[in-house]
């Protein structure tokens, strides 16, 4: 192959598709075209509590040459994680094995291929959603797709249900042509469908209102005005992807041996059933079920908080015993959200349990949640019960 940039790039592309990637491209490193938008997004505080995106991390993201000094190009790849799978309480990307681990190994194999082909070591570093990089910008520059109005990268090969990964290399490769077209047209289905208003304008994400952020990244209490809009979503959200016409056209089914296939306890399990299991889950069960899963990002406390919200939106009086037990949980975060859920379900037994807990609750934030829940239960207990089929 001779090591010429063009022939080397073609060989890498063949290797990438052989490893199971669905899209491939090469980008020369430099200042991202989206840098001004990124800076404005941070300035507006739309990143919520994700402080790692600001500060030193923000400075590195402003120039793709900085995260791995000496690198000149990035091999950028995308892998489908199953856009044809049915929707459910857990976002599709998190139902199987942790994509960080799976894709990092595939990208390392690209690195090994390069070294075998050239016969000497190559300075390179893989990134899989794990470094200070504006991945979508790199992917667009590498020709993989365009930015949808939901801010996701949409690829003609697999839609937006894809993971992005890259290999930064100190090596001359032939850059791909950037993807210049904007194929969203006048469509606003993603903006219209977002239940929490996290997409206030095309290609603008207010992360602090996004259900994925609320259920995964946020470590504190979920703002009360946004809880009802979360519905039965326990971890992540696919709504803005589900409604995209291009996903109906481009997204792919998972192969039988895909590492991203849902784990048995997540496969087709209804929101309410899964929430009940998670709410009562202890550390040993959590450790066993979520070993090697991206869902560990939310921690057990976060998952149990989310489960209480799901039950507040989908539960019935039959779920009150589990929620009442959670009113005595060791963590204020869980107690407060369980109180909200009890108030949402509404019943004499629930009100009695809330009053009993209020008499002994030491945490001021939880006391405020209980008092608010009591007001909610007093306001519309009959309507709330009817909405759940009680």
C-alpha cells in the first residue's frame, strides 16, 4: 500500500467496516467550526451542572489539536445501536454493553491495523465520548452527516441512533469531504415533540431541561415542574430521535450477536415494572445487573430517584407500599422524590404515610417535598387516581 495518504485511508475504511462500524471519515484537526456556538451555549448556561464542559475542558474543546498534542488527523467512525428497537423506559443506547468499552477496543484495532500496515509504531489515541472533543463537529468535518435540528448528528447510513468514536493520529491521511448539506428542511418534529421544551430553537439544546440530562447527568433533585413531563422514562430519552423522518428511513436493526442488544431484564419490560424493581434495588443487585453497562453513569441513587418519578407518573395505589418504604430511605434524594410520587398517586393511605413521615423527617428539602406532595394529594386525589386507571 506504500503508506500514501489516499491508499492508507482506503485501507483504514475497509478495516473500519470490517469491524462493524457503519460510517467512516477522516478530518484534519484544527479549530472547530462550531466553536462560537459552543462558547455561546456555555455562556447561556445551557450545560446545566455539567461543569466538566467548562473551564479547562472548554479550552481544550476549542481546538481539536490540543487534546492529543502532535496529532494532525482524526479517523472518525460511527456505529449503529439499534434505531429499529422499540421505545421503552431506557434509551436504546444504554440497554446493552457499555459502548465506551466496546467501541474503544474496535478503535484500538484500527490503530493496530495502521501499525501493522506501516511496520512501525504510530502515535495515536482513541476517544469514545471520553475526552474534551466536539465529536459532532469532527464527524461533520469527516463527512459522516449533518447536524439535525435536535442537535444530533444524522448519518445517511444509520440515522442518528449512532455512537461516534475517533482515533487521533500523528499521521498524514487523506481528509474526507465535509458534509455540507442541511437536509432537515422545514421539518420541526423533534422540537415539537420534546416534552420538556429542551429544544427552544433549531439546533439549540437546553441540557438543563433535557430528560437525558435530568435522568443521567443531574446528581441533585429533578426540578418539580419537569417531572410529570418525564412520563415513564427511567434512563435517557429517545423522543427527538424517534420522531425524526430520517431515522425511519436510515436507522438499522441490531444483529443477533450485537453487544448493544438489550439485557434480559431490560428487554421489553414496562416502565412501571422496571421502576418498581429499581426502587427496591440494593447495592448487590445493582452491581450484578449493571456490570459493564453504561447505565452505571447515573449511580444507584440516581436510578432510584428516577424510578420514584416514573412511579409518580405511571403508578397506581398498588405501588404505594414500595413508595412508602422509600419514604424512609437513607438518602434524602430518594425520600424526596418518593414523597412527590406518593402525592401524585393520591390516596388516604398515601396522605397518612406522608404525614407520618413529615413528623420525623430531619431534612429540610425533603420536608418541603412532603409538604408539596400533601398539597398535591389534597388538591386532586380523585382525578389522579382515575388517570392511572384506579
